[in-house]
C-alpha cells in the first residue's frame, strides 16, 4: 500500500506506483494524479477512478490530469443539448451539484467523457461528428456508470485539447497532452 499525505491509495493505483518504481519509471504523474484525486469529494469516484482509467487505457499527464475522449457536433457543440462550446482550448464546466452521482444511471445530467473505444464507436451517430481529446482533473469526476464496462463518466468540467483520429498508446503524457 502506498500513502500520499497520510492516506492510503486505492489498490490498483498503489500497485501501479510500485510497478513503476521497480521499473525505474517516473511516478510523478501518478503521485500528482493521487493528489488531485483526493480533492474529489466523491468516495466512489476516489475508489473506482484509477481502476477505470487503467482498464480503459486513459493516459495520465505529468500534472495529474488524465486524457479522455468526447464526441461532439461538427460545430463543436455537445451532442445532447447543443449549448456547450467544445472548441479546442475551451473549458466547459457545470456546477458539481448539478451532475448526477448515481452510478446506476447510464445517461444523466453532467458533462460526459469516455474511453477512446466508447467515444469513437458508441457515442453520437452523425458521420460529421467530431472526436475530441480532453483533459480531466480527477477531482472533477462525479460518476462512473457501472454499465458499458465503466467506459464513460460524468464530470463537472474538462479542458478540450484537440480533435483526434486515433487513441494515444502512451500511458503517461505531458501536462499539455502532447
């Protein structure tokens, strides 16, 4: 078990930090992730988030945020309401208390992000839709629905990085997503 600021980390995150240490890899991104994670008031998000990210191949950035993906309309507005601007560089946000925390609800109130596999294949149905890479602060994750193999989540905010066509294969990336 690994401790950050006197708190034990979830098992999978502890295992990954120990693995990286044994391989001589930098653990800084994972430590920064853990620090941000413990700013999240949702116990279920704290306990489940890293396992979900690891299982679905979400890269962790140097600053502790992680990459996720989102499909939007061709004008960069969200698919559901058409009101949130998701142009690269934008940081859509909603009040955290307006995001549904229920992990048993597949679709509900909140900003949605997903694994590359889910976002590229299941979300949205228009061929002109755009696939985006976004950066998410672990503190902003509110719910990880149990269905669809925990491949999507509801957040209260993220930063749009860029339009993308393929999944990142590296597990750790720079703070700017490069």
